[in-house]
C-alpha cells in the first residue's frame, strides 16, 4: 500500500520538467523577495538621502559622475546588499523555520534544484537596484555643473555585489541552519571593509582590490581618463565570486556530477584570473597621469571669459561658470587694474601621479608648486591661479577665493611659507568673505575649524594660505560693515594695504573695527614677504 502511494506521488514529478518547475519556484520566490519588509526598508533607506537633498535643496550642484557611481556602492553594499543577504538567507531557511523540511520529499524538485531557484530569486531585485543606481547618476548628469562620465562597469558593480551577498545568504542557509548567521556574516564583512579602507589610506592597495567593494585611494577627483580603477576587471571578479558561491551552495545541497565540477572550475578560473588582473598596471595611463600632474596645460583646453582665461581639464569645463562667479566677486572690491599684469588666468591642477598616500606632505617640500608655476608660465599663463577638482562646497569656494585675492594683491597665488600677515592678511580675509554668499559661509566654517590662524588649504593643488588670528580679526569684523563703504576704503588705500610692511592695525583703523593686542615678540608669527 505504501509503495503504491509513493509511486503515484513520484510519477507526476518524473513527468514534469524540472527546469520549468525551478523557474516557476524562482518566480514565486522573487516576488516574496521584493515584498519582504527588509527589502522595502533597505530601498527606502537607500533613496532617503536623495529625497532629503531634493527637499532641502542641498543636492551637489557639481557632481563628478564617475566618482558618484563609486560613492553609491558604499550605501548600496551595506544597505541593499546587507538586506539581500539576510532576506535570501531567511527565504532559504523558510522550510526549516516552519518545520516543513520533511514535506519536501514529495515535491517535484529535489533540493539542488530548489537551491538554484533561491539563487535565481534575487535577480529581479538586482535589476531594480541597477535601474535605481543608473537613474540616480542619470539625474545628476542632467545638472549644469556635472563633470566627468560614469563607467558602466562601476554602475553594474552595485547590483553584482547584491547578487553576491544574496548567494552568500543562500550558502549560509545550507551550511548553518540559523537565522543569526547572516547578520553576523554582514558584520564580519563590514569589519573587513573598514580594515581594507584603513589599509588603502596607508598606501596598501592589495586588500582594497581583493575586497568586493571598490574604494578610491585619493581624497579628490581625477579626470575620467586618468582614473585607474580596474572597473571592468573588478566586475568580472565580482561575477566570478558570485558564481563560485552559487555553485558551492548547489553542491552543498547534494548536486554532484561533471556539470557541477565544470561550473566550479570555471567559476574558480574566472575569479582568480579577474582578481589577479586587477593588479595589472597600464603604462599609457601612468604616462597620462604624469603629464596631467607635471604639465596639465598639455591636456587642457583654455576658455576666455572677459579678460580672464580659464583652463580646465575637459571633463570639468562646466565648472568655469562657478569659478568665474568667485573671481568676479573678489575683483568687484579691488581697483580695476589690480593684478592684471600679467593677465589673470585660472588653471586646474591635480596630483594624479605620485600622490603621497598615507602621509602628509606639503607641495613645497616636493617642489610641486614651483614646477607647476614654471609649466604654467611656459604654456602662456604666468602667475596662474590654481583650482582643484573639488567644487560646490563652501570651503572649496572660499579657498579658491583666497588664491584669487592673494594673486590680485601680490601677483602670485603662492607665498614662500604660506602665511599672509599684516594688512594683507586682513584684506585677504575681507575679500574672501564679501565675494559670494558661498565664500562667506565657507570663511565662517574655516574660521570655526581653525586654531591659531585662519587656514585656506586645497589638497588637490596643495595650495596653502594661512592668516594669523590677530590679522584675520579685522577682516572678519569688517564684513559686518556695509560692503560698499569698506570697498571704497580698500580702493582708495589699495597700494598701502597690499604693502607687506603695512600692519593689520592700519586696516583696522581705516575700516573702523577693533583689533586684538599685539602678542609678545616670541609668540609672533613669521610672515611671508
């Protein structure tokens, strides 16, 4: 009797194609995956910063698209990927959690095919993640100040990593039947990612490249043609890892035979080959980075706006409008002829090769400032004003305004020791603060973060200017007076105020603002001349 019932139960199973049944189960599981509360919560958390930026008007107006694609990987991995790992693990453990394992023996699909269905279930979710990431970068690309171009392989990395973590969730369900394992595994990955990030900051790129998440080494953006992230090879590495984990999960479910062995070997070869290929260097890219660092004029296109020349890397041409607003804001308060011999020029700079990762090195120590100035002069733009590849935040605009002001006052954007004292220092601070609302806010932020002096620094160009607190005080106080009134005094006494021998007390007297007492002789700052 029992034998007859078993025969009738298994007869339909033999006649039903397992592949069709597996795909049907995967379709049902994909719907469950998408509507799981953890999936919905992860998606909402992922998009919440974008909604906040739109509502508050804080969206980055000058996004670098190829960096945005990488920046989205971090929340994508820990929110969307972490959610996928836990949801996939819970779905694969459903029968165990509901104590229905024994009933599976009478179903159409054996365990390896059911495991394959669970591995296919996250595909629609990964496609939604890919569409979401692409849409976000696409919206940013429509902004007038967008720079660079996104790499499709870097856009695809986030959904690929989501699939990898989902496969890990299924494998963990086959190895350990506990719902606590998946969150602990995600925590372990977060710790490993943090260790790799610290190692990369100290100059160790091996851990950074072997981790599934792609971190950038430099604290600033590069032109798209100079980015050395092995994005396509990294995507292949992710795909190989995901395939390797998926094959391991199917094998753990009981699958055997040549197809499983062949798939395992193929996944291992792809993973090892793509992982090793990430360490391959590109000599042509290295030469281009050296050229962009030492002689940027060779890779830039100059544009004339009025009597000022702007020379950006081609990816950053859209930023000229923002630079021009700051330049004209600073010049508005100075005599028309100030700083026009040689003519004003702004040239973008970036330390694309030989950046001292993991250490703090001033550009003057390496001779970079002098070399940049010589290369700029040879290109027909002497006494050029440097600008970096970071823009749109208030402190970057304030730092650039300080370079413009110093160039107008002294004929150079740099000083021998980076310190600007006396009336020059007070005047520089006032010129920065009155230029635009963004530079005024950036000046306040820099003042709040500085101690002993007001420091303007751009790590892209290693431009560094510092104004001692006593000399910066009258400039900050003068910002509280009517700009036209102070501007008239500045124009009338320009030669005197830009003389390095004029003390800050003279600026304070002219502007009618207070100044702190002179510090003891041994505590006074050594100033540039």
